[in-house]
């Protein structure tokens, strides 16, 4: 991400954005037949990946 040019200033009323929280690590799947194990999703009982 580039730097803002020095002549461009943010509005006075604009507050600083809070830092974006880091996502929690995913827990490994314990069920060997879990459809999300390989990045697939289940919809109405059918595993799909797109």
C-alpha cells in the first residue's frame, strides 16, 4: 500500500481506524469424513467446492 501524498490531509473529524483483529487459527477436523476438511462446503447434505 502506498503512502498518501504530503499535500493530502484527512478530515479533522475523522478518527484513526482501530487495528484489524487477526483471525483465530482453525481447529483441525477430527472427523475423517468432514466435507470441509479439503476446503469443500456442505449445502443441503451435498459437499460442494466452487
